C-alpha cells in the first residue's frame, strides 16, 4: 500500500498496489507544472488509486488532451496526473509518504529537457541546505 498527501495535509490518498517504475519526466508541461527540471512519477493502474480525504479542496487542470493534473487548492501541491483512457494514474513522487527505496528506472522526454540541467553532471550533493563554498 502506498500513501500520499499534499504539503498542508488536507488531501490524502492511498494506492493498493506494488511499486511501479519510477520515471523522471523532462517534458515541457511537467517542467512548467512543477517549476523544476523534471517531475518524478510512478505510473499505477487507475483502479488501485483512491482519495482518502480532501476531495473537496482538490482542483484539476487538463494540461494536454485527456491528461488531468490534480492539485490541492490550499497549498498548491500537485498530487497526481490521470489519464482515464489509458487506465493510468501518475503518482507525483514528491507527495508520496510511504518510504520507497527503489531507484528510478529512466529519464524520459530528454528532448524537452532544460538546457541548464544535465543528469550526468557531477555536482555536489548536500545532505541539507546550500552552503557557500
């Protein structure tokens, strides 16, 4: 069972499934929606997913035909994307509360990737906040 929630805790969900693949998506819409170089997702079957609280504060945005992104209207956290015709929910891994130890499987849509981000760069990895060198 996978559990997740938004930043303010108003919206929660559970997914009755084993872990799916973890994917870093670099497409233009994921970069815009998350204000980041990529979005990390785990695709699961639609039937395995259910909201457990906060549906009244959810909103959605159809970012491309047939793809809805669901977010909390209080804190703005984007929790999932849904493609009903594909019977798929994409869990946004930043909102997953269950400890997942598996490593990501792939970077996708690198053709849309931010030119300032290279996943092969050897840059510093800090355990906590940024410290000037």
